[in-house]
């Protein structure tokens, strides 16, 4: 009785150890499989298999990659509460049903996964592995998992010397040749199969485990001695060999993906080549158009230089006129203002020219944006041509107007200036004579020597000429100008001889200033008349009103001086 009890106890312990070993094999195998799926999303099992599948997110990522579909329902992206974890997990299980997994294969609940039940989790993963991996073996639709897997191994190892695949996994793989044959089939550059024929089984199996882990990514799940001795759990061998099948399938998928990428790359290169050829043609056309535009720009630059030269000539001419009209600087202020406007216009033209040239340079640098740059450059070119044309026409028109006006002013001012210079020279001569005589003789002799009567005669003649100019300047006026006062003999004789000379000198200078004011008023009236022809009659009225307002002031100033 005692012996019997011990035997039963030992059997129970052995079974427990065997189950524990089988559980560890499954954990390693399915952790490897899950990581191979999650790697596509740059994720992996972090702590343990059961903890990762309990977080409510890993299960969703895993089933999406397994089915190659996406969960359409919304789920919690950061679940922390139990209800959120269970809801996410439940959505994943329901999603598997929608993808074709029958209800009878789903023997686990969302609560089991969230509660980290390792046995239920391993059974669930084994079901998925058989459904989505082993069941895909061609010709194994009506066979069990083990039969389908052995059929695949026979096909892969066909033709390899020494390999014998029976209906028993332990017998088929105990000598290691089948494992080495599958490794060689996976990649013929890893080993030389014939070299392993005479090696001991334990050495073949040990090296097969190492090579499979290094080159196929299959983890070491089995003990080499147990495999050789035939004491290994057959379920563990089935699971280990199934990982070889998974490696082959993954490798084929990678090859297909690589071939698809290469085909897409070739198609992209061909399309890019066609686009490059089209761009080259377009570039040649754009370069031709660019050359034409450069020629037009050069022509435009020549026209700009010519315009600048004409402007320089005009400015030089105006400068000469200003030197000859120093005494009439007040009258020429309006012309100077307009000349400043011309200078500003020329500066703006140069800025626009520089801006256009800059745009063309930028267009050459950004040739990759051909269509948009061409449109912008064409628009800029058209605007620039219109602006240059308008500016040139406006400049020519204004310049002609100023030329005509300056000629008129020059003729009028020349006559007045000449008259003024003659009178001023004569007065200067008389003053010089007077100063010399004043030093040599008495007051009576000085006055007689100066020829006061001659000076008075000249003053009267000059006054007559002033009246003539006054009549000319007052023609067509709507109001009388300031009266040019003539000195009478009575006024002169009533003063002393010395005062008579000063009185006559002051009178001559006063009349000359009044004549200049009258000339300026005449110029303003002529400008107003020209403006009224263009429809600005209101401006004329305003200027007339200003002139009338000035008139009384002028009369008062004259009377005061008299």
C-alpha cells in the first residue's frame, strides 16, 4: 500500500512538472509570435504575456495585425479603469468573430484576459495560431493541426537525405536532420546540409536550435537531450515546429512586400522619368522664353538709359536757366517743385526697373516652379511695360509743357532783367560819381557835377517805359494792378539836393520791385488760364479771389512808401 501511494504521488508530481514545462514552452512560443506581429507597429511584449494582453490595447493591436484589418468601432486609447479594459478587450474578441473566427473557438472572455488568466490566454493564442497560421497550409483544410503541419514538413524536407517524417512528431525530429533540412530550405546560404550527416544527433539538434534562433527568429523552446531521448512532450515539439512554419510564412510575406515595394519603386521611377522628361522639355521652352524676356529687358534698359539721358539734358538745361534767373528764384519755385516731381518719378522708375530685374533673377533660381514663376513673371513684365509707357508719355507731355512755359518766361524775364541791369548800372555810375565829387567839392558843386537834371530826365523816361510794361501786363485782367507811382518835379524840387538824390534812388528801386511783382502775378494768371482749359474753373475763381485779396495790401504799401 505504501509503495502504491508513493507511485501515485510521483506520477502526480511528474505530471505537474510536465504541465509546468508545457506552459513555459507555450509562453515562450506565443511571446515570440505576438512580438513578431506587434513589431509591425514598433511595439512588443514588455513585462509578461498575460500582463500585456490585459492592458486593453495590446489585444487590439494584435488582432488587427493578425487579420490585416482595422477595428472600426471607437475604443478607449488610454484605458485605466477595469470597465474600460474589459470594454476594449470585448471589442477585440467581437472583431475576431466579424473576421470569420467561429464562436466555438473563442473559449475565453474579456474578463479572463483582464484578470490575467494565463491558462485561458495560452489556449486562446493556440486557437488563433492554428486558425490564422497552420490552417493556411495548402491542402490541409480537412486535416487536424498536427497532420497539416507534418504534411508541410514533408513537402519542405522532400529530397533531403536521411530525413524521415512519420506520423509522430517526437520520432520525426529526434535526430535533428529534419530541423537542419528546414533551415537549409529557408536559406541555402546558412549551412551545408551534407556536412551534418555523420555528426551525433545531440550535436545536430543543439546546432539546429542555435541556427534557428539566429536566422529564423525561432526561440529555443526544447531541451536537446529530451528531444534525442524521445522524452520531450509532443505538444512542445508541435508548437516548436509550428514556429518554423510561421518563420517561412513571415519570410514569404516579407518577400512579397519587398517585391511589391520594388515594383512600386520601378513604377515610381518610370513615372518620375516621364515627368523629368516633360520637365526638361518645359525647362527648354522656359529657357527660350527667358532669353526672349532678357532681350526685351535689355531693350527696356536701353530705353531707360535714353530716358535718363534726356532727363539729364533737361536737368542740365534747367540748371542753366536757374543760373541765368537768380534774380527770379521766387518765380521759378513752381518749376523747381515740378522738377522735383520728375526726379521722384525717375527714382520710382529706377526702383521698378531694379525690382523687375530682381524678379527675373529669382525666376532663374526657382526654375523648379516653372508654371507659377512664368505666370508671375509675365504679369510683372506686362505691368512694367505699361508703367514705363505711361511714365514716358507723361514725362514727354510734362516736359514739353515746361519747355514751352520756360521759353515764355525766359523771354519776359530777359527783357525785364536787361532793363533792370541797365538802370542799375546807370544808377551805380551816378552813385560813384557822386561819391567822388562829394570828397572834392562843396554840396552845391557835388550836386551840379552829378547832373541831377540828367538823372531826373532818365527817371522820367524809365517811368514811361514802366507804364508801357504795365499796360502790357494788365491786358485781359479783370482788376487793375498796383499803380506805378511817377515822381513829379514838384515833389523832387520841394526837397534838398541831397534828399532829391536819395529820393530818386529809392523811387527807382521801388518801381523796379513793383514791376517784378506785377510780372509774377501775370505768370500766375497764365497758369490759371491753362488749368481752366482742363476743366478746373473753380481753381481760377479761387486764385482770382486770392489776387484780389492781395491787391489792397499792395496799394497800402505803395501809399505808405509815397
